[in-house]
C-alpha cells in the first residue's frame, strides 16, 4: 500500500500499512495479510473441523507451521514408549493435530522432532520469526515475536480457522503507545522485572486498545531473549501487540537460522528490515517513561500480574473488595514482608522464561547449593534445542545436584494442562506469565518472578531476593 503523506512513521504504523489488504471502515475492520501462522494442539481442533465441514483447504500451508507444547508430558516415555499423558483428552488433542497436519499438508514439529518446543520459543529459534512479518497464533502470548520488530498477536479459535482458510485476519487498528525505559538496569534485575514493574505502573488494562513499542536505553541493552520476555508480557498489560525496533542484535540472531533468508535474499531482507524502526518525530497516542535504574527484582502478590512489587517490599493493605479477595486467596497479610513467605514449589519454564539465558540465570544461583528440603522445583526447557544446549553446558547436572527436577520441553506448569500442577493451597514461585486463580492447579497460589528470583526462592524455601547471590558471584569472579 502506498503512503499518501510524508509524516514520520512509527514501527507499528509501517507494519500495519504494509500488511493491510483492505482498509478498515466505520462498519468493518481491516483485512490484514498474515505472513506466518503458528499452530498448536489446543486452539486448532475446532478450527480444522470448521474447515472440513465447509470443504475448505488451508490457503497457505507453506506459511503455516505447527508444534506440540501445551498438552505434552514433560516426563519421558515409559519402557514401552508410551508417554504419560495427563488425560485422554490431552492425548486426543496431540493426535488430532498430527492428523490435521497430515491431512492439510502442514509441517508439524512432532514429538521426536529435534526442533519441537513451545510455540513462542521455536519460532525465533528456527528463524521463522523475522522483522517486518505479521505473525499470529491461537495463543495470547504471540506478542513475544514482536521482540524482532514483527507485528505479532494472539487470535481466537474462530480466527485460527479464518487464517487457515484465507491467510488473513480481520482487525481494527489499535492506538499506539511507547513505553520508554530510561537508564540502565541494576545487577540482578532482568527483563521480567521490567515487565512486572511496567504492568504494576500502568495496570493490567493499561495497554488495552494500544500497540506498545518498547524503547529506551534499558531496552536497547537487553539481549534478544530479554526483549522476548518483555514483549511476551505486554499482553498482561492488556495490549495484544508488544514490539521492539529491529537492530543489528536482531539481525545477528536471525542470521543463518533454518528458515532465515539466505544469500541475496538475506541482503535484500536486511535492506528492508533497516527501514522499519520508528522515525524521529513519529507520533504516539500515549507515552510512558519508566526509570529502569529504580527497578528492583519484582514479584506478584495478588491474582493479577499488576499486583506486583519489589521482592523486598511488604504486602500492601487492600483498598477494594477485589483486593481483599486477592488477599484472602494469596494469604499475604498486610505489612507482611514478602521474604517471610514460605514457598512450596518453584517452576522455571514457560514461553516467558524457558530459554537458555533464563536457565543460565537460575543455574548460576543453584550451582553448588541445595534446594530447601520440601520445595519441589521443576526446571522445564522451552524446546528440544534449549534442552540440548543446556545439557551441553552441564546445566541439567547443576539443577539435579541442587535437588531440582530436569524435565522434557513443554508449557508445563504455566497452564497445568499436561498434569504438571501444584496442590491446593501451595505457594508457587513461577517464571511464567499469569497468576490467575487456578492457573497452576486448583487452589494454587502463584507468585510470578524472574528465573533468578525463582532460583533464590527455591534455595531459601521462601520468597528471596536474588541480588545477594548475584553480588557473591560477581565478587568471586
């Protein structure tokens, strides 16, 4: 589509303009062309059924790729090769996706495929996720891929069917918001802490109706993994889109991966990608500035990700009936230091924090130490590739020596669909993205945190500040 003015454009405006097939009107949303459709077993069965009922084919199987993650066990197969599925329904979901992919000619990263993993981990790993693309998936945390300067967002099951049939989706253009993190992060503070601090500041609905672009010194300094964590959590602030302008770090990540452009196509792609960043003077509907240097390691204490505070803080007094309900559920008494709360279980994994750098952060704290007796600790890599890389570095030995369980890749306790769950009443420190009631099992109390904070909490058996461990490592280096 050709621009009809010369005003400076934001990254979001460029991506939107480049993919609109039919502009929106007062009566109808825009038709947005989709470059990449990622599919998994949970939100696709009904969409494929509708396709079959209407006699439709998948429009672009070459732009569709599937993986298995939500319902797959993280325990290995038994001696007969049978996987310990949590329920017959979980097994049926996996088998249904396998059958649908075979029928419609869609590439599936099946069980046993060395490229399989959580859908938002394998996309970047394989170079499927590239700057400038529109990417959708029947999963809200598709915003993760925005870390590469892509327009990536989650869609519902009905929309999954629409994209399968047409390679497009109906969308109204949201307003734009820029969140600028000024200054540098302190030692022991990570992208997860930035995300929780932002959500605490703007609220769980603060990004609703907006596409968020993250900018500023602290964002620029993040690794690609950190940018993915930040964009992953933008949905927890209500925004469907979170993105970071692509730069040389982005291009270096994508280069030479399996699905990345090669040869002349690579150079052509680079020229195109370098035109994407927001131009000076581009307008945003809203702008938020956050002092990155003031961010401390964060945890959540309520039943929404915006109920977040520094790990060293005390629980606040409830101001509303909803907050009193959260207090009753989470059992953090007003003025109680969070670091006094005893932990029953720790989960290190999920599409937010299951990448190699996350596991390195956790292993650095667990190395040479033991998990507090009685604290069940699961470490679940985000993909087969992450698992292999971690084992090549000996991280699995570190976790096992500390008393943690080293599992097979998958979504695991993030949503507890595969049987990995806490027990009623347990307090779980989790590197995942949602602390909703029942998210990790009936009656489970979830505290969101970074991998470093989760690992420190596993060691101490209570919610713990990771900075003393980080400082100790720095002094001994």
